[in-house]
C-alpha cells in the first residue's frame, strides 16, 4: 500500500477565499492510501516545506500531492523539497486549484470547491502510480551564439567573452554597432553616442574569445540545449579587411551612388564604402547590389586604384558551420515606417522627417556641416506608430518621449532663436534622471503641447507644413505653419527576427516582439531551453535597460553552462519488454530516431528521446510507454476525473500540452477569465501522447467531449506533433462514427500562449455541444468498449 | 335565484338586437366572445365588426359611413386571440372572431395642406414642399401591413421620394383615406393626404386626358344636360326624399 | 445624321456584346430627381463597358445615413429590404447568380454596405429584421455591395482607357472623395487617408489629375439643411484649395457633395465675393465626355456651375 | 467663477447609458485630441469633440446642452483616426438619440423655408430628418 500525503494550500487567501480548502482536504481523507490530508496557509513558504519534510519522515510518506498553484510556478520548489527529504522528486503531483479553480471560478465557491476535490482526486490517482525516477544529466559546453551586433549583442558578447566563454557574434550589417551608431547623443546625460559606443566596439574586436561574423546572416539552426548546430552565410565584402588601409581612394573613383543607410538615406554613398567612421571591422565594403557589375566585372575602377590590392572580386558567399551550447537573441528593432501613417505625409512632403533622420541632421550640424536647412520653427509629433490602433500597434515605444526631449533641447540650445514645439499625448519621463531632463527642456523654452496632430498639409509653393492639432489643455484648435516637422517614430520588431524566432521556436507577445518565459521572474529566458533574449528584440527599451538586459542574458547563459552539465526531467519513452512482440511498427514512427529493434525487442535511446510520447499510439500491444505520463497514469486520471460525474452533469476533458495548452490555462486563470465548470484539464508533454485508445476509453468511462490543446505548429517543440495529433484524432473520430457516436465530441485546437479568449471559447463551446447532444446512449458505448482494440489495430495488422 | 340586474346599456342592446340582425337571440346557435374597448361581450358569430358593435349596444355617431367598404370611415384596429400582430380593417367589411379585441379609430388627426393644383409646379420638389415628413420614411413597411385595402403603401411613399407622381397615383388609386397607415407610421408621415395630393397633381398635369371625359365635358358645356339639371333643381325636398327612398329600396340592404 | 448613325456614335458597344453583363443597380432617391444626370451618364458609360445596370425592382430609399446606435435596428430595415430585392431577382430568375449590387451615390453605397456588414456580424439582429419584414423573404447575406467606382476598378482602368475616344487632355481635374466612400475602414473602397481610385480613373480618361489635400475632407453633409453658412465655408476651403493646386474643375460621386460643392457656391459668393465659381462634375459625366457620348448624355447643361465654357476652352466641347 | 463638480452615482449612470447606446467604451479615450483636430465642423462647435468625450467619461449630463453633437456631420474623420479605436461618431449619435428619444427634435422640418426645400435634394432632407428628428 502506498503512503500518500495530501496538502491543500490557502495561498494566503488566493485559493481559500474561493475554495473551501478544508472540505477539499477532507474529501480525499477516505482514500485507502492517503495517510494524511492537511491544509496550510502557504505551502511554498519555509514552514510549508518543512511540514512536508517532517511528515515524510514522521509518517513514512512515499507519495506527495500538493494542491496549490500551477506546477509551472512552484513545481521546482516542491521537487526540491522532496529531494531534501530523501524522496525522488518524481513522486510528487500538484493539483492546480489556483489557476484552474479559485481564479477562473472566483464567483462560484461551491462549484470551484467541487472541481478542486475532483482535481485533487485526479492527482491522488496519478501519484499512486508515480515511479521513483532520477533526474537525467547531460554534459554542456561553453560556446554561445549571439545574434545581432547592436549594443545588446555587443554587451552580451563582451560579458561572455570576458568570463571565458566562446562567443560567435553574428551581425547582418558590415559593421557591428547597430542603431546606437546612428544616434547623436544619449538621454538624459547627453553623452555622444558614437563616443561611448566605439570603445565597446573596439573591445569586441580585441576580445580573443569573441569570433565576429559581420555581413552575415543565420541560415539555419538545429538542435537543442548543449547542441545547437548553426549555419551562417557570410556575404563577401570584396575587400580584404586585413589589406585595406582605409585610404578611401576607391570611393573617389566609384561611379555607383546609392542612399547611405547610416544617414537614413539623407546622404548618399558609393557602392564601395566605409560603413561608418567608427566601423568594426574597420574596412571598406563593396555593396554588390549597388555595384555596376561584378560578374562579369563592369567597371573595376576601385580595384585599379587600390594600392594595397585589397579589392578582391573573386570573393564568394561562404557558409560557416559551428555548434554552440546556448544562444542569445539580440536582433533589435526597426523604426516604424512613417509612410504608413499617411496623414503625416512622410515621404511626400520634404519637410517631414523621422526622429532618426533628425539624429543624423543633429550629428552633422554639430560637426559643422549641416545636411540641410532646418528652419526656425520645428514641431515634434509624438507617438507616431505607437499607441495607435490605426497602425496596429497599441504599445508605447518607451523611448520617444525622451529622445524628442533630447533633440528639442539640442536644437534649441544650438540656436535659441528657434521655436520648438513638442506635440504629445502623455509625456513619460519614468527613468532615472528623465523627469529632471524634461524639466530642463521646459526651462530651455521648448513648448510642450498636449495634443496629437491630426494631419499635416504642405503649402505647394513654400513647402512649409501646416499642422492641425487640439491643445487639449486649453481646448483650442491649433493650426500653425512649421519649417520642419519631426515624427517621433516608435519601435517595431526587426524584420529579420521572424526567421530567428521560427528557427528557435520562440513565441511573440501581442506587440510583435519576442515573448520572455515569464514577465516577472524569467524576463530574459525563453521557453526554448538555452535561448535568451537581450535588448529591444523583447520590447522597446532605452540603452541602459538594453545593456542591463544583455548582461542579464549572458549571466543566465553562464548559469547554465558553467557547471558543465545540466539536469532534465526523465520524461522518456520506455518499453514493457514482456508485451513487445518486436513488430517494429514504432521504429519508423519516432521523429527523433530514438527507437531501434535489438534482439526483436524495441529499445529506446534515452539521449535521443525527446519525450513527446507520439510513439505510444502506434503499438498494438500497449508495450510502449512514457515515464511520468504512463498509460496507467493517464487512464487513472481520466477515471478519477469522471468518478464524481452525475447523470445530469456534462464533463469534458481538456488535454493540454506542456508548452502552450497548460500555460494558456494558467494565463486564463491569472486573467480571472471564467469558463465552464464541466472541464478537467489533463497535462501532457504533447497531445501526440494522447492515443486514440485513450480518447475512446475516456468516452467509455463517461466523458462527454474532448479537446486536445496543442502549441501551434510554428512554436511547437515537437514539429511533427500536429500532423500526428491530426491522424490520432481522425482515427478516433472514425471509430466513433462507426459506432454512431457524434464525431463533434472531439476537437483539436492549436494555440499560442496569448490566445486566452480562444481557449475559453473552445472550452465553452464544447460544453454547449455536449449539452445539446446529450449523454452518449448505452448501446453505442457498449459497442465502442467491445470493439475498440479490433477497430484500432485491425487495419494496421492486416497491412 | 338572484335577480338579473339589467342596466341601461343592456336595455339599449336588447332593443337593437333585432334591428341589427333581424333574428331573435333564441334562434342563434353560434356565439363569439369579443372585447370592445376592453369590455367583454358575447355576440352572434356571423356579424361584421360594425354590426357587433351595434349589437353590443353602441350607437355609432362617427366611424360609420357607407357600410359598404368605400368611404373609409369605419377604421378599426384589433388583435386576434393568441396573435401578437395588431391588425387594421374596415369595421363594415370584417367579421368578428372569437377572442377578438378591438377599438374604432374614427379619425386620424392630420393637417391637410392648402394648395391649388393649377398653380403648383409639377416637379418632385413640390411633394417634399408640402409633405417634408415623407423624408422621414424608414421603409419599415408598417403602413403596407396596416392597409385594409392591401395597397403597397410603402412603395408609393417611396415613389414620392423619387418624385414619381404616376407611381404614387397608381399605387394609391384604391386608397379610401381611412388613415390607418398614418396612425401606425413610426415616422409620422401622413401617407393618404400626400397620395391624394399626388393623384390630383398627376390627374391635372401628368396623366393623359381620357377621351370619354373630354367628350362628356364637351357635352355639358354644349348644354346637352341643361334640361335635366333644371328639372332636378326644381324638385322640392319631399320629392327628392321620395326619389332617394325608392332608389334605396331597390338596392340590397347591408 | 441618321438615327442609326447617331446610335452608333453614342453607343460604341461591340455588337457581339450588345447584351452586356447584367448587374443589379441601386439608384437612390436623388438620382431619380435632382441628380438624374448622374444616373443617365452612368448607365450609358456602363453600357460602353459591356455592363447593363439593371435597376432594382421596388427599391426603397436606403435612408442616406447609417444609424449608429447599438440598439437601433429599424433604420437598418430599409437597406436590408433593398438587399432582399437583389436575392429575389436571383430567385425569380431575372438575373443569374449575380449578387453584386452597384450603387452610384456614395451615401447609398455606405448605408447599404454597412447595413450588410452589421447584420452579418450580428446574426441576432438579422433575425429580428427578417422577422419584422415578415412579408418579405429572409435576407441570406449573399449580396456584395459595390460602388460603381469599384466596379470600374474591377473592369480595369486599362480597358476603360481603350474605350476613351476623346481623351480629356489638358483638363485639370481635382478628385473629391468626401467621406462615405472612404470611412470607416470596413466600408471603404480605398485607403481612407490616401485614396487613388478616382485619380486612376481620371488618368485613364486622359485628364490631368490635380491632388487636393482636402480631397477627403467633409463637405458638411446634411448640415446643409440647417447650417448653410458652415457648409459654404467648407465648400470655400475645399474649392479654393483645389484652385490653389491648379485645378479647373472638381469631380465627385455623391449628389449631396454635389449640392454642397456646387449649389452652395451661391452662398460662398455671398460671403466671399472674390470667389470665382468652379464647375463640379460627376465622374460619370467626364467618362461620358471621354467616351465620346452625346452631350445630352453628358448633361453639362444641368450642372449648376456650367462647365461648358471651360470644356470649350480646352477644346473638349463645341 | 469655476464651478465645482460633485460626482455622484447619477454620473455613473449617464456614462453607462451613453456607453451602451454607442457601443463604445468611452472611458478608453485618452484625450489626445486627434478627433478635434480632424473634425471639419469643429469651428462651429461650442465644445471640442474630445471635450465631449471627456464630459461623457465623467458622466456629466451638461454635455446634452452642448451644440457639438448637432454640429457633427457624421463624416467619420475621427473614427478612422482615433488611436484608441473609439468611434466618436457613435458617441455623438448616442447623445443625439438621448434627446431625440425624449421627443426633443433638433430641427422642425416644417420650418425650413419652402424655397429652400425646393432647392435641397432629397438626400439632404432624408439625412437631415434622420439625424435631427426623432
């Protein structure tokens, strides 16, 4: 007989204010192997944990159920508690009565309490069958890929390089430095951006642990934590950086003129050019697209004048392959395309520019060679492309208020006779020294007007811009002419990020930037093991925040790699040798090639097995199984979920994958979104583990409907799982159809973790469907349970 | 046994029964229960609404005219038992049914503009000039639903918006000016006055003159009927009444 | 000129295509009265492009403006009833599988389209409306409401260009869109802030397109009923700007815009005596002119500000 | 004289009524003023459109005494520009309807001079009736 201890947590009222925790504890007291059932104010506190340790020793507990929050939150804590008490961390089950009961059903204490009892019952049923497993450990090296050579990538690379890790820094442009290289000064201290950036760039070049790959793009990344295989395509620069002396003779003779990216196209450059005066690597680059022709050589003048012979037309794109252990994504941002905001006429009116244009204009003015006249009357328009549903971005870009404050002051101070207006909606000066900086701008005479301009109109003759806005503080309409209008454009995810996100299966938040693993406690982690985020790829931020996050990301990477090995849960497939008849059907079905036949018995390679469980459905003998989610355990949970169901009840089972479905349920609970009490959520590594047989058995035991919730294909850690689930579902539906049970009782839905409403709607809809269909009649159910095995594998065996 | 209390109204009713039906109550086999203005009555099953009202003891001072479905004076609105729809009808043309609830609408309050059709411009704007309320039509079709003549009232109101005089004139040709459309219109349009104006305008300016009319007018002008006119004008009141009574006696009594 | 020749001249339709594609068409009340010329010219230019616009039978006024409150359904009955007529035409076999409904007037287009969108998004509301209209067939939601300009875009501006017999060379036209073709987004025929559809049409006709930054600014709409002065001021702004940009005339697609921009020039001149009248034309009139149709089809004599002197000056009219 | 406002539950009720009638979450408005600056009719208003929204947000019935919603021409310029995705034209319509449903018409169509009626196209009268009469 097992000796199980059950603990029901109040969660400081979070749970106990809705769920009657005492009744929940009492409800399992009667089960034969439950030795004790207790409630506690805070199970995760030290006293709570000590209670468990004490009871394990005192009462010789060998199984523990904790009914509290989501295992996503405190699962690791309680596993550690069990380890401290000398138990395997895998004889623990958590009943998620906070995210799945107390929070979504907060207005319905009675229903929430009943559901909580049911969830605890399911956990008790599962824990009974838990095995004494050990953590698996794998070795890990000290190689890191940093994608993106802006200030975030530079900082992360330097931290890692200095700590003795090997860094591959990949940058798509010919020079590292990123957007910061284009800025005039930084707020609120007004340091010269290039002056503080260039030493860091030089440090990167000088660091022997950092391998820089500029003018390079990620072609492919495959693998997993500790073994990411990376392919990088390095574009030819046609100039040997070792030979180039940066004399600039080639530029003089080059006939091809194109817009200069560094100058936001306000100035031009030649096809052969130095990307920036502070470029690292410091060498000229020949832009093949702008060049009059390389194959065959159409002009070749640069080569003729190059004394050191650095120009080399024979260079070809190069594929560089290497393996790393962890990855830091620092692909940064793009500025909002101001042309999309058509009312402001950017691109149409010559005197409407973006703030980044203005940065360049300020840089050149400060150097004494102004790019273009700026005039005396200048208006800044804030929130262009931010906080605006009309352009599809509701988020605040965080930095625009301060850079406009900065630029307006620089302009005003360089020529006090200028009239500078900043049209804003809300001025957000939240950072250290920001408010003081804003005050200084006001003191300098920059006029801040609270109102978002509606439209700009150009005078066809003078080319001056008439701006129309409401001063919402005085409630007057302002219609005034300006020499120059500066659009404070917001930040959008960098276009190139999409490819990286896809390769690394990274999720996006609703604003389009990459999603961190947890907004509070794992702000630089992602849900893909060993991949971290740094800088604006995760969301708009200023330079200090970017640098801080880059250091945080490198420290998180170091934490993983420094030990030389890492732990994983032993969720791997295993074989019931006595049942296996060596038919080999499973061998080809494993997407990781982890199954082979040895002496006519299937054998699992645990290092290769990823634990998706999709092989199980293919075994006609039920010989394949998955640790932590065994066949018996799944069935026990299903049965437990249905034991308290009354004839008038409807009960639906929601199988939710670990990556998305289960987290989504947590998110729904956290958002206090309500859904049907009829549902019981069962966690699986991937819904491909849910065999057709399990679905059918669920109906036999009384389920009225089933939803399989799986990560949407692009963010799924098991890329094969979606088609597998589809085939499982259609098989199960087929059999239902054969015995006259409505096929609409099974649904398969793909999710990403932000689709809260979709999750709720699907659950509610299934309940409605089940209700309108009514209970499944006894006849079809009998036929289903009788013929299940024959129908499931009849076809397979014949073929 | 409790003595039956007979009030004035019941005495009036008793007195008028035979007048209305010509048949004694004892001989009537089928009865229906109806409500007139919220009061319950039992009346013989085959009466028209108008007859039923009179059977019940009411004397119609208004809401009663030709008794033949032409004059449009006896507008009635009612609901049938178990129906949510409010119906309109001419009381003289509709039979009572069991459970019917009804009330008379003897008059639809609506101002009739003064105009001189000879002076008015035959143009779409003239319709809106006198009846700007037409612009408020929401095409809900309630007017059509309430028309006892089964006219497509909404269609002719719409024709007015389009300035289509012929459409109005033809669409409203059988209008009996009962006013039920105007009473029920949510846009408070006075459809029948507008239609009358449009018919007149169309008759004056739009339609082709009929040959027979032209001929008859010619004959009148030529004095062909002068003799007959003189004879009728010369009759005394008693003689006229006599002629009328004789004429009535030769017709079916409604 | 014999009647046959006359017909040939005004109707350059390929004999093989004498019977063009039949598409239901919603005129709207004003096109039957004050904007008759808009209808006449549109029907004829459509024929030149192989389209027969068939007037919707028993159509009723759409209501001209969309009712915007969440609880009001009665004002959406009218447009839905019109859409029912389109479905009826198909069931009665008057047309075959043609669920497009073409509107000319911007306001009609706007109201019909938004009513359709609203009931499609709110099946409960459609049920109520169908219930209220129990004398009609239920609306099935099959109709797609098109503005004539959208139809022209679907036909293709290159094809229209080929149909042009007398390019409007030298005529500087400023397109005026107004509000209801472009706003709100879900009912727009083009980009709400930067529409190009009229420009493309005018270019195909050979005219010189003059961009007016106020091309989408409101003319004051129904405010013309009670505030002539305000409307006149807007008209003054829009037309003055068009003139500043170099336009000879303005083209529009809405009878109410037409009234406010053309008829209200009288009020403009009372307030701004320096204002010189500017012709305002329906785009279909310009199409008729470019297609070489008879002047009676073009109907320039019916424009409040007579465009004929301008057209003569440009050599486009005799 | 600066009037003092005492916020009561009546204010909440009015906000609720306008929100329901317009189908707009009026409280979402962050008073950026884009609507006012976009409005072609604002010159004739006594309060700006954004001010109208503000008064509704605070549930102040005085907004019904303003001219703004009657001057609105339902041109939807504000609708397509509102950064918060609110449809102001629906809020203005709700305010008009609150009065029109109390049988308080904005114009009396019978009082429009006959020569003006003859001049106006149907489309103007129909739309005028729809927006200004109950």
